[in-house]
């Protein structure tokens, strides 16, 4: 039945019923919506659409990658997800007028923004002339934003650590790159240039690993 294991016609009907909005946060997802299992498929559940819930990428990540050892917050239970779905579908059925009014364009979630930034940084670190142009600053805005809004607080360590390790190297590369501005030609400038390059080189491999893991978290 495809990736979700649900019948295509049942999935289409569910997407229409929820107006392609996440059943937890109610954000419009468009194509960036996942039909997830309320009770995980690994637990022997069938492909019944009753066990399906539409989730945006960020809510999907929170459901599956929340760190249960984190001292704050609460993970999602299957029963809670089922009730979120029932509640939202009831609102969609009974209050279609809420969709008539113009809605502001939804902003990408924090993990989506971070993945886009990582993809750009990977491109910078992977260029064929990366050594020659070492010193081009890496983007850090979404990483800092993810720290500020608490995104890393709820992530599983196996997902959080590779991202943080990669950005530690990117920050180090930026530090050496910034130093190049005030250094005249000579050994000190060459050393700073080489340090910036090698930091970005190691960061590239860490970024690749982190992006693979984050892509799994954001289907």
C-alpha cells in the first residue's frame, strides 16, 4: 500500500477531511504533511485508516523523537493522538467557516528551517574550491534560533549530538575565518586559513550524518 501502508483512497479522504492541516497544531501542511501511525506499525497494528493521523513535520518529529529522560514536558500517548485527531476532524466538519477567512502563510517549523540551513552549509563546505575560499562564513541563525526556542531540549540525544557537533565545528571555522580579516599575509594568516578549512572539512562529514538523521525525523 506504499510508504504509509494505508490505502491511497483512505489517505486522500483523510487529507480532505482535515483540510491538509496537522491534527495536533492545526498548521496548514500542504505537501509537507505525514500520515503517521497512531499506534506504531512495529507494534503489529494494521493499515486501517482509523490508526492514521495527519501530522506536520515538526509535530511528527516531536511525537517520535522526544527525549523521555528530559525533566520537562510530556510525550504523546496513542490515546492522546487519537483524541487530537477526533477533535480536529470534528471542528473541520462542524465549523467549515473557519477556513473562509484568510490565514497567514505558515512559517516552516524549527527543524525544517535548521535542515535548510544545514543543507546550505553542506554546500559551502563541499565546493570544489572550498580550500581556496576557506573563510566564507557559515550560516548559524537557525541553529541559534533552535537553541533559543528550546528545540534541542526535547530531542533524543542520538539526534541532538550530531547536529551540535557539526555546528561546533562550523562556529570554529567561522572564528578562524573572521580572524583572516585583520591578519596580514604571512604564517599567521596561512595558519588561520588552514584552520578554517580543516574545521569546515570535518564539519562537512558531521553535517552529512546529522542531515541524514534529521531527514528521517522530518519525513
